[in-house]
């Protein structure tokens, strides 16, 4: 994987959102990106998962956000 992290909940009481910001340089071309999030006590699988295939052009910026009210991962 290009990125893998275990992020604790934020906030003073540990019940807020986790935040991460990372930049990656990847070559232009076709890429398949899979974003997964486990937001429960489950041991196997994920609560949210999204896979996209896209063609990146040189110097293109891509942001993957997570919004519960939008149903999970959002690609900008």
C-alpha cells in the first residue's frame, strides 16, 4: 500500500474525528485507488470502502476525503 495508518479518535474525550494529511508524488497514468476505513470494533473487513480507477495527468492534485453524511469517501 502507498499509505496505511492506525489513527486514534481526536478530541479531548477521544470521540472526535481522526485527521491525516499526506502528500504523495505518483507518476502520471492510470491508477486504481482503494480507500478503506474500519470505524467499529469489528476484527475483519471494513465499515467503508471505495475503489476508483482514474487517469492522473502531470501535476494533478487529488484529494480523498471522508464524510459520513455523504456516505463515506469523497474524491475531489
